[in-house]
């Protein structure tokens, strides 16, 4: 059995980068993990701030995906690390999200999107599901920490 999410209104929609679960990181407030992720596609402080201050996660995504703005040269090398950081801080800032993540047990977590074969499962389910994998990694880390506290 697996847990699938995509829309914020879904049962596990809070796992989405578009969910309204902000956090503070490096002295800045981030409205969503999508804002953080998209902003870090750029080296330019001005572009990062434009994304950080975008009204909605969709607005942040549109700016981040717009190729008139130059991506940082190492983007392909750092994008997973940046996503991990965003997800970790989002869940740390909202303990009930961590509790929900732990409640999923050992079930596979899948970002169920037809149009993203990297972060999601893609239309035919053959995508890499990197966001789901990051969530499962975080769940394993949270489980290790909670078990260590029991001893």
C-alpha cells in the first residue's frame, strides 16, 4: 500500500511543497517549501527575494521555472540537497507534520503527479518520485531520533 499526495486539499496534501507551512531559515521567513526551493535556483539576491516574496507558491514556481532568469550553474548538482533542507525545516517547524509523517509507517510515499517524472511519479508511475523519497528519508530519520529518545 502507498500514500499518494499532490493537491494541498488531499488527505496528505500537507506533504506538498505548496502547502501553507512556512518556516524560518537563515534569518528569513519562507511562506512555503516551494518558495525556498524555487528561490535557490538563482545566485542573484534580487531574484531570490523576488521568489521569496511571491504571493503564492504557484507564483514562486512560475518565477523559478521561467528560463529568462539564469539558473545557478551548479543547480543540477545541488537541487536535491536544497529540497531536503526545505523539507527538513518545514517539518521541524510544524511538529504535527512530523507526527503525520511518522504515522505513515513503512508505506511508500508518492507525489502523484502526471507531469513531473523527477520529483513525482509521472503519468505512468515510472518517475523517480524524488520528493516522496526525501519524505521517506526524513521519516526514517525521525524514527531513529524518536527511538534514541526512548532509551
